[in-house]
C-alpha cells in the first residue's frame, strides 16, 4: 500500500529548480545578482511558458513570497547577501588575457629565482579613519531611529601601508598622516617597530613609497644573493626610477598585478584588510564607550590600530590570501574555470531573430547600446519556443547578463602586469624622471617670473 503524500504538489520539477538555482548563481558571478522580486518574476515566466499549473499572481506576474522562501529553504546553497559595489572597470579588467599575463610573469620569475613562501611578499595601502563605522547595538524594538555616538561627522583618513609574506611574516605597518609636520606622539601606543610619515594629501606618493621600501628592507632582509618577490598593484607611486634603483640594489623583484584586479588577486584585500578594519572599528567603539565625551584624534589612531593589528595578524590569514590569489602555491589555472563559464555561448531569445518586424537602423543601434540587466530578461513568445508537451529550459527563456569590454575615449596607454625591476623598464623610468624634472623646472620659472612681474 502506497503512503499518501501530504502537502501541496510542487510547481517545478527537481530538474527545473536546479535550472533556477544555476541561473541565480550565474547572475551573481557576473555581478548582476538577482533580487527576491526578480527571482519571483522569473519563476512566474518559467511556469507560464511551460504551461505549468500554479497559483502565482497573474496580476503582478510574480511568484508568491511563500513559494520563494520555500524554494530558498529547499536550496541552501543560495543565500540573501548584501553585495559590495564593484565598478565596471574592475569587472572588465579581470579577464583571461590580463590574468594570464600576470601568471606568465610570475611563473617566469619563479622558474628563475625559485622563491619559497618566506621570500614572497604582498604590499598594499588601505585607509582608516578616526570616525568609526558603528557596530550593531541592542535598542528598543520598533524604534525607527537608533543613534550611537561617534567621534565626529567626517573623519580624517590615515593611510596604512601593510605587507606580509606567504609564510605569515608581517612587516610592521607604515602610517601616513595628513599633516605638514611629523610629531612623535602620533605613534603613541604603537609597537616599537612601527613608523609614520606625513603628506599633504594623507596618501602615499613616490617619495613615501621609497621610504617604505627602506623600512621593508630593514625588516625583510632581502639581498642580491637571496632576492625577494614583492607583489603590488600598479599605482603610479610604485613605479619610479628611485624605486627601481633601490630595489635592484637590494635584491627586490617588483611584480605588478593587472590593473583593477586587486579585489580578486591581491592577498591583503582577499583575507586581511576586511577583518583588520572590523577589528579596528571594534577598538574605536570600545574607546568611545570607555572615554565618555572624548573624541578619537590622530594621536589615538595608532594605539587603537595596533590593538587590532596584534589581535588578528596570524599565519593563516596570510597563507590563505596567497592561496586564494593563486600566487603561492603557484596555481596558474586558479581562475580558468571562471573564464570558461564566462565564454560559454548564451542562448538568445527569438526576439533577437527575424521573427519580429525589422527595425530601422537608428532604433537598432540604440538598443545595442543598452546595458543588459536582470530586469531586462528576454522572454520568448509561447508559440515560437517549442511544442507544448516539451519542457522548455530556463536558458531559452532568460539570459545571463554579460559585460563586454567598454570602448572609451581615454587615450592613455593601457597598463598591464609588468616586472617593474626588469632591465627594459629602466629606460622608460629615466624618461619619466626627466619629464618630471622638466615640468618641475617650468613651474619654478613660472613662479619666479610671476614674482618679478609683481615687483616690477
């Protein structure tokens, strides 16, 4: 005797639900994640096109909320997340050509120098503020606005230069304050090996990066006999003649990442800066709670940062960062699967074929320029899709958005991953230095001429 089934009959088959899940995950990977409302709309169209019996709302053309949460419960591999804003430049720059170029450079250096985990470092800058980002607090239920004291309305950004090796060796942080003059009290409460400098903007520049390199050399102990690989982004402050000469003299091999790829390939960004800033904000919250009515000034920042740095800096975070980037252990195929998925042919809707009446050239061009978004999912007409007794795949009803390389009017030379300390770079850096000196000389002459005109 068969056991009677309880509950409402499922609208979609197991295979169809797998299609829905795959579509949701693919959209997320393409940085066009779907909202709950979008998924409910897609589910409605999926059921309608397949002539499935359902109780979805035909007025709003959406599946119900109950269906969505039951669907989510049946598929625990999807979750509701708050995404981080990712610029189109970052998305388009992370492509197979640029990534392969970086790994080819890395592989050639590894073959030549045989670096181990102790001799591979990553350096990057991050910004912290004396106004903390508040954590969640307990408050009366139903209260619309919940406030928490902060150090000020708008804080001052302090740049921190951090570096670690694939084996978990951390270089003491280097702080850059937005000031005219340095004050030793700024390092109050910090570790004895931490150092600081000042700049007009509070950000790093070519001269300060050279100062940091001296700090790095005194801690990492590189030499020409046992060189060290330093992976970094291709910010202009990292590429100068002074930097080149110092690194060549002390056995530092500089390898730059492809532009706009630090969110995927920079070890510090992948596993360290997030927990570090969370820990720093927690220390700021504790300070504000313990020192009622007092503000966090530049003189307290290093002490609070040091507490966070000492607590969360461990070997595992460093090793995980290099492993996630495919740098150590060297994994040149780390991102191949993502690029294969991105280049798979997409099934386009019948609306892009000759079934519909032809449009004039101007209308067609304007449509081609429109960005593809999850809101503009392409739906096939029922009569054109397939026979009624066949199940119509979701990929024939909706498309996964794809971002193509954007054409801009920017005429500057496109940057790629380069070995900054390679011999061919010297000529380019010398030319860059000459141009800089010439520009500086012109500015000085203009100031002198301006003073002479005023005095005349």
